[in-house]
C-alpha cells in the first residue's frame, strides 16, 4: 500500500515549488543583467582605447575656425596654396562639436563622446536582437562580434563616428516597416538634414533607403507614392546644408576618385585576419538565412547583400556591413541557432557563479577603461608618427613661413603653427585643393616625377620631409636648399641664405620625442 502524503506535507511541497520558481524568476533577470553589463563594459573598455588620427588636429582646428567666425563658408587661412579661397567643409557640424567638446572637457571629453556613441550603438543592436527573439546570451555573442568590426574605426576620434548610429537608425526603421507599416519612417527627413551636415556617410543611408523602397514597390508592399515621398523628402533634406546642392556634386565627384595612398579606401583583403573574421561573420549570416524558418523579405535581403559587399569596395565600410548583418540577419541566426540546439527539458537551477563572475568581469573592465579616458596617445605603430620635435622647433623660433609638408603631417603642423605658418597640403584633399595641387604634393612627398615643382614655387619657404624617403636625399643634394634640422623621423630644410633658416639654426629644439611617441593629443 503506497503511502499517502499528508495535507501539510503537500502544502509544504507546493510552497517550496513556488519559492523555487520565484527564485528562478529572480535569478534569470539577474543572469541576463550580468550578461548585458559584461557586454557593455567590454564595449566601453575597447572603445575608450584611443590613438591619435592624422585628421583629429584638423577637425578641432577647423571647428574652432567655424565657431569663431560664426559661419561655415570661410576663405582658407591654413594653406598658402589655397589662401583666401573658400573650401567645402562638408563635416563642419562634426568639427564644431569636436571643438566645443575639446575646449570644454579636453581629450577626455572626445574619448568619452566616442565611447558613448559606440556603447549606444551596441546597446541598440542588442535590444533589437532581443526583440527579435534571441536570448540574452545569443544576442550578446553577436553584439560582441560586431564590436570587433568597429575597433578599426573607433580606435580613433573621427567624424565618421556620427554616421554609425544614423545608419543603424535607417536599418532599424526599414526593418520595422517591412514587418508592418509605420509612421516612424517620417523621422528620417530631419535625420538626413542632421546627417548631411555631420558626415558624407549619409550617402550610404540614402542608398539603403532607395534599395528598400524600390524592392518593396516592385513587390507590391509599398505604394509608389509613399516610396517617392519618403525617398524624395530624405533626398531634398540633404540639400539643407551651407553648400546646398553643390555638396551633392562635390561628393559624387570625390566618391569616384581613387585613393591608392590611403589604406582604408582599399578593398578588404579577405586572406587577412580581419578579412577572414569578416568572411566568417558574413557566412554566419548566410547560414542563418538558409536554416531560419522566419520569412525572408526581399527588400531586406537586397539591402543586406549590398551592405555586405561594401567592404569589398573599401575596408572602411566594414562597420556598416557588420551592422546590416546583425540587424537584418540576426533574427535568422537566432532562429537557426534554436533549431540546431538540443532542447533541454529541465534546465535546472542556473549556476549562481556565472552571473557573479560576469558582473565581476564587467566591473574589472570598467575600472580598466577609466585610465584610457585621460589621453589620446600618439602611437606610431597604429596611428602614425608625427614630427613633434621638428614642429616644436618651428613654433619656438617664432618664424612666419610657408611650409611644404608631408600629406599626413599637414593637419598636425597647421594645428600647432597657424596662423604664423601655412602649409602646402593637409587632409582636406578635394575639399580645399585642386587636382594639380594635390598631385604636386604627392610627387613631393614620394620624390617621384616632377618632385620639386612645389619647391620651385617662390612662396615655399620651408620643407618638412620624412627621413628615409627619396625626397630627403634629393633635398640634401638640391642647390638653393639647406638642412636646418634633422632627427630620426624628419628633416627640415630652408632656402639657402634666407633669414628664416638663420633663425631656425639658432633655435634649440624642444625636448620632445622626434616621432611624438607617447605624447597625448594635442
């Protein structure tokens, strides 16, 4: 005869069961919260690590010029080749933001702004993936993968950091509109007004919008009138900038210009560590699309394919592609993951040490990130070398001169030496310099072709060149030019017998690293 449980024993079991379920319900959010905390702390730690970029000095200086002048279209005060000529400062709003943040909070403010934008992007992608049904762990793994592809861009403070959240917003809205019509799509015209004044990456956002609208119209999911209104409003919104429609002509022209001297504008090399990592992530997205049971909407598939191919055009587009894979293919990866995972009937009580360990690691990463907020460091092996001692010598001498300079050093030099010294070239490229001037400066930098055309310009007073480049040796042999300073990185030359050279020879070089290694911006 089997024993019969007493009412009091059954009640005790029921109460214990309810307590167990309540404890599990409390522990699960804590476990998910620990995962989220760890993920965001990891992103914050990685994004606070910052090195100096050649364009950062220029962005802050140009933003200062616009802010102090109170207008955007300014005659160029920085280059003697284009002095007094207006330039198309197509990133003017980003540069004003950089200047205001730096003037108020210093380098720490710039780093914090960059890291906050990066963490915000990661949090938004995570939320999107969770809304699509992925578990906390699944979403976190995909998001951490996305973080890896942002490191190439967010290791520096650059104006393109503003394009990433806006591109993500476009992806987010068209993804939702493919599921159900939404009036949220009408927030995009004002977004494109802002975007067109921050960074030319709005072209990528507009391209994605056109692809989505075209495919949905062809599929009968979107009326031609609505598509035309949305895309047309966004396109017209980009004309609300200080240069009007001229900005479009300029950007379309520059988009077709080859940049063989700039590595980030070269196609992604798939047989590299970074290329193989991206290929694996793209393959994961393809696997998800193949094995997912969720509907595959034609418009989103077209956007995904085009976005995924962008790194093969230029490696700098890889973060945009990673966002598209996460936002569009993420739900399919999650569904395929669930199909392949063996379902556990009784998951049991989750181990308490897992969330505790995750929370501890998150706190540690946050603590390690804090010292990184203090300095945008010049790191030659990553961000390049800068002639800190040579430029410091020119500054200490107090001379006023026109300086022929290496392209990568132009903005560093103009930040520290203007308005007394004007440069021959800087990172503004087509925005300020015509094709002939740019080609002349490249020939001077590499010592090729008509390399001394820039030196034959009577307005050129000084030349700052790299040691180890042919131009340095050619200048050493050139009549009419004398070396006034040399170190392990740079050589400084002046016109033979001129007063500027005499002043520089009598000036003692400052006690700075010749290549700027270890110094903090600026």
